[in-house]
């Protein structure tokens, strides 16, 4: 194993269920990782907690963080900022701990540029109709917002080619199992372990 | 999923236990694949069967196959030929079936050139002393052969950088589980599934 932690980026179209899968990962996953809580300026939804689901901040606070270079990535999406504070992520990786980010696709591409060694996982609906149905049934958005999200989703699926893995969110436990498998498997990838093995040859 | 099967190449230093792991994969693995039986000119060992462990052939027969372009890869190792007949592998892959090869490192590099989309897994001992001990305890080789194998193994571990994954053969079930995980995970890799998802966008 590399002495540094591995960055795992879970992303995908809005409405695909990233948050649900991420929560299931935290509750049931057998692989060890820390979750990096995102920062956002959108309103808190019922059941959400500050510092658990997101760090909820004002526009002004968020833009100050950007100015100060404190964001690993950020994006404005449906009129709100979403982003990842850099400091926490870097500390954990340096300590050898894997870090999971659950972020929007624009942000993921920013992370890819800054941390190309990360593992980029694209969570995807089995098909677009099911995405439409899932957004509609959430029942918190008007038709215009839904249409906007659908257009966005098409663009985002086209962006899949920028990711390492595509995981279908058909059933949550399947998605979790597949993501766990990817994490375990990536820990066996030669670029991540080669230094350890070079030592073995030297030690004989 | 891609409509074509995935080629899985299991390789590593002589004596590391490739054959044992491959047999355990065939007996206990929960992933589906066909095993490509290798061809060799070495003598049959007790318990081995022609067509199961290897196709056992004469030097003349083997060299004819090479001449006729019938080998996906081959290598001469400790005075004997080892190789993979191409025809079987290609038929299975075309039929959408994953194929597992268990081959020496020289051969694996030939396959990498011809089939770069394969998944290349390097089976490795936890350290070289344990490799030495394992070869010695097999008790079928003299000291000179053992020393020759050790030098070979050092070179082969240095070749690890040409592989995608390194799996430690500390305990067989662990190695099998890790290889299964790699196979599952690779089936989720974007280059292997992107065409399926491009259809999804088109179909909406």
C-alpha cells in the first residue's frame, strides 16, 4: 500500500442518488474511509444537518473561501454553490486515510486536474427515463427545474468518459458493493503499490 | 457491458503459486470465466493431466504452432516452451466470455502488446525469502535450478510495473477474492462500458 491515502470521487448526474449511496457507504461499507463533507449555499432540506450532510454557508462566506484558495473544487449549480474544502481532504490523505468525496460533475473535473491519482466513479441511472421519474417523485421541484435538470443530466452522462468507473445505481446495496470492490481493487493497482515491491527486491 | 469478453492475464514469478491460485479460481470463484489451457513442452508432473493442466506437446509440435502463427504468446523458460494457443482465446472473447490466462511474465508482455485491453494481474510473494522457501520445499529441483529461479524472480518482480494490478499470494482465498474483485471492478471501468451508456443518451 502507498503510505498516502486514496481520494475516491463519487459523482454523477443530479438526482441519480449520490447522497443516498454515500450515506449507505458510510453506514454499511466494509472498506475504511473518511467522508469529506461538502460546503453549499443551498437551503437545508428537512432531515439534513449542518456539518453532516453539508456545511451550509452564505454566498458571501463561500466566495471568501474561493478567494482564499480554500476550495479543492466548487461549482454553481441551479443557482447555488457546492464545493469541497481542501484542507480536510489534504490532511486525511497525508495521514494515509482514504477520503470519499460526493460531488457534482463540474467539481469532479476540477478535482481530476488537481488530483489525477484519485479514483473517479460516475454513478449513473440505468436509463434516463428512470432518472426523470426519480426527480419527479422527489416532488420538491417545478417542471421548469425538472427539464433543466434533465438537460443537465444528458450533458453529464456524456461526461462519463472523463471518469474511471461507471456504477449503475439500480439498487443501493449493489451500488455500494460495486464501489467497495472498486476501492479494494484500486488499492491493488500497480502504480499505487510499486514502491512497496521495489523495497522487497532490495531487501533480499 | 461490452459485448466482447475480457481477457484476464494472471502472471508472476515462477514458484509464486500461479497454478494453485488458478485452480482455486476455477473451483471457488463466483465470477464467470473460461480458463485457457496453456501448451508446454515440459514433462508432466505427478497429478497433472493433458488438456487440463497443460496441453503437453513435443518441441517439434510446439515449434510448428509458432511457425503457423497459432500462439498468442510463448516463452522458453528453464529449457522448455510454455505458450497460449490463440484460437481458443479469440473464439471465447468474440462470444462475450471472459478468458483467464495463467502464464509466465515473458508471455504476458507479448499478450500486452497484442491485446492491450486485457487485465494484467501480477501474482507476487509477500517477500523474496518466502518465494525461496516455497521453491525449496517443492523438493523437485536441484540447487542450481533454485538459484536460477531466484535470479529470474528478481527480474520478474522488477517487471511488475508493466502490469495493472499486484496481488499478494499470502493465502489462496485472499488472492482469489482479490482477483475476483479486480475482475468485477474492471467490468465497471468506463472504457469498457462507455458504448452502452452512449446508447442510453440516444434512446431518451
